[in-house]
C-alpha cells in the first residue's frame, strides 16, 4: 500500500512546526499555521478525529452550565464561536433548539452559589426556573454580537405540554433557547485539515503536510531533539526535526511529553459515553429539538435527534487511561433511567441501541474537584528545550479545549507559535469559510435549488442530497470525480457508490476499512452496517489501496472487532 501522505513527510523530514495529534484542536492549529505560510506538518497516530473529537455530544454551545462554575470568559468565547461556526461551517453546524423542562420556581438558588464556591456536587438540589432564567439571560447577553440565534423564551406548563406532550405532567415551565449542533464532526475535522493542506500548496510543493496513522514515538535529546515518527500501518520509523513542537494529543498530552523525555502531569481526563437509539417514538417526542435537563444526580444530560436517530448522553467519570474508553452496562442503565425521568411513558430496550461511543475529555488535572466542576477552559503550557543545532526550541502543550472553541484555540496557539518563530500573522480565520461551507445555501429553498441544479442523468435528487449533506459544497469536486467514469451505487447501501469510495481512497487518507464506516460516513453511527456492506466496501477499496486477499479479510475482521469492542455493534460477515 503506497502512503503518499507519509512519503511526503518522510521525503523532506523537517518543518518549522510539528503538530502532534489530529483531533479538532491539532487540525485547527495546522490550518491556521498553514494559512500564515508556515511550513507545518501534522501527525495523527490513528485516524483523524478518532479521540475525544469523535466522541462528543455534538453540541456547539456556550455551555450554559459552566456559568455555575464561574467560567464567564469561556462561556462568552464559546457563544461567539458558536455564532461564528454557524456562519463559516453552515454545512455541518446547524442551529439547535433546546428545551429545559423545569419543575420548580426557586429551587437551587442557595445550592448553586455553594456549588460554585466549593466545586463539589453535594446533595443534588434541582435548578429551578429563577436560576435558569438568570443563566439564560447572561447567555443571551453574551450572544448579542450579531444575533445568529433567537433569544430564549419561557413557557408555562400548558404551552410546554402542548408542544411536547410526553413531558411529565408535574412540569411547571419549559425554557427554550438555541445552541448549535455539529452533525458531522469527523467530516468537519477533515474539511479543516484539507483547508490547511490546500493553503500550503504553492507551486513548488506543499509546505503543509499531514498524515494519519503516523505517531510521534520518541525524541532523541542527544540527536538535537530529533523526533522519531512511526508509521502505524507498516511499523516503519524515520527521524524528523522541527523548530517548534505543538502537543495537541488531548487526554494523552502527558504520555506524549513523556515520549519526548519530559514528565508532565497536566491532564486529568474524564470519560463520557453516549448511546444512539433507533426509536421513532422518542424521536417524535423530542419534537425536532434537544432536551437538556438535570437528572436526579444533579448532572446535566441530553437527548436529541441526530438525523433519523436519537442521541442520549452523557456521563462524566474520572478516566483510567490504561483502559479503553467504552460504554458500560451501568452507563446504559443510567441512560435508560434518564429517558424515563423526562419521558415517563416511553420505554426503551437494549435492542433499540444501534451504536454506542465513548471518549475521554482532555481536562486539566483536578485532584479532589468533582468531574462536573473541572474547568472546561483551555491553557497552553510552554516547555523550553535546551539549545541544540537544528532541534526544536520549545514544546507547546494544549491542556483542555472544547470542540466549540477550536477555532479560537487554534488562533491562540498559532499566535504563540508565530511568536516563537518571529513571524507576523497574515490571515484571520474568524470569518473564513471552512471547506464545503463556502457558498453553502443558507435557506431550505436554497438547498433544494442547489440539489436541483446539480442533478444529472446518473444522479437523482436523493443521491445529490446525500452528497451535499456529506461534503457541503465540496460535493462539486466529488461529483466531477464521479462523472469521470462509469459509476454505480453499492448493492448494500444507496448512500455510497463505487467511484465515491475510490474518491475517498485517493483523497481522504483511508487507512482502514472501518474509517469509511465511522469517520467518512455516518453509516456506523446510524446502525446501517451489514456483513454485505463490509464485503462490498472491502472489494472496492482493495484495488486503489492495494489490498491482497489476505489484507482484505484482515480489514473486514478489524472493522468487526472495532465495531464490537468500542461501539457494541456486532456485524456478521457473509464471507470469511
Ligand atoms: C463525552 C464527551 C462529550 C463532549 N461533548 C462536547 C460538546 O458537546 N461540545 C464541545 O464543544 N465539546 C465537547 N467535548 C469536548 C471535545 O470533544 C474535546 O475537548 C475536543 O474534541 C478535544 O479535541 P483535541 O483535538 O484536543 O483532542 P482529541 O480529539 O482527543 O485528539 C487528540 C489526538 O491525539 C492523538 N495522539 C495521541 N498520542 C499521539 C501520538 N503520540 N502521536 C500522534 N498522535 C497522537 C490521538 O489519537 C487523538 O486523535 C466532549 C468530550 C467528550 C469526551
């Protein structure tokens, strides 16, 4: 298998900056640096967005509950970034109507300041209407920069139950406000990455290069701070040098520092899980929006529609970094319980779960502070390296950093790197459209017109809509590729064609078959993976990726194993 992305790095094994970690924060930093004309390389040891960035609650939000922790700076920045992402990434980031069911008027007024002061959960005391009103008013105030989303509203019991009749009858009020959700975080990450790669293409060869399945294995202090990179698909290693190293390896930041010969104890990640349900009654009960509410233990949890499925989450448990993050039976029980709390008449069973996922939040070390009260803000730690000839001068480690704030964080990190390099910023990313968000229609009728104008004799409206949803306006590039040869839809899914898989193999750094199921499409998330699909995808990818019959079988087994072990999805392959 030829890995062009790895060869591009191996053939010129130096750059001004090496970014380690291909979650949204590393990729965002890579794009920003590339836009400034910096010679930058990014390495990700697995697939892009396979860490916390692929395990989030999919919310692009101000984080109303962080007001309780006194994190006003973070909430303000998050609300501003939410509004920005709605504008610059409208293909994946959409407004999300959110409803908070409320059962009392004044409850929680005394316990909230106590929680704020002690950062301990204590005995849960429900948050009442008064407290929620204060929070939403501050939230609206932070949102006043252009008003991308409507202001909050309070409804009495009658109106709330008329809109959502499955809510409990003892409800007193419902507050409705808007946040946003990212429908396809994996593809948004890829879009940001490809923007970064494009920015570096300037005639004589790319100055911004990135590869997945390439890890930072170690640093040799005796060899001028040269690092060793390892190709995780072939096991091969090679040396690489950079002036500055950016460590955006999320919950693994301390491990990465250790691999570079420095002990740090910045991180204290917490695990969170979600389940995805195929449950039409629950989907209907959500009325197209998110339910965001307090469970009996005082945790804020959520239920909301994602395409034709319902997402339920999440937990917040101190993570053991030596164990895989997976959704446990206890967590599933907790989720069923919270659904019963808000929709008492809706029953949920295990066979309605089509997918589960779990990840570790890259939070700062927090010792005695309860997980829910650990700061969600981010900071950048700088480590000066001993002077060496040609080696890096500093390592900048990111501690924290939410999905919502990735652009702002990338801007901060880039500014710090530019200072190290003595280079001026040239471009701001604040208003720059991301990938297939450029020219994306901003109304439903605009979307329909776009679809109509991109249909062809071989592409009906449904297929065109799938491509627009998956790639945004970058679908035009994909369609040009599809039209360059004869194509057909797979037999096992109307959502993928043979040439589209070939396009992914050529342009999207597919390392394993499972990457297509989890991170290039939403087929796994929606519970649509079958044995037939595995075999068909393997057959198509085998050509462009150079898989022998043995590798093809291994890839099917690997996909089955990942789906079973990390997502509780069992797929029986038709062919061994
Ligand atoms: C359960 C849960 C719910 C969340 N919900 C939300 C939400 O609704 N909204 C929101 O804004 N945020 C949310 N977050 C937080 C958000 O997802 C994360 O903070 C963010 O994605 C972190 O991105 P990152 O790039 O810093 O880290 P990661 O995405 O974890 O990326 C780090 C990457 O580094 C790679 N890596 C590690 N070691 C090496 C090495 N040696 N060499 C190369 N690569 C390496 C890893 O493979 C990984 O891909 C949630 C997080 C979780 C876990």
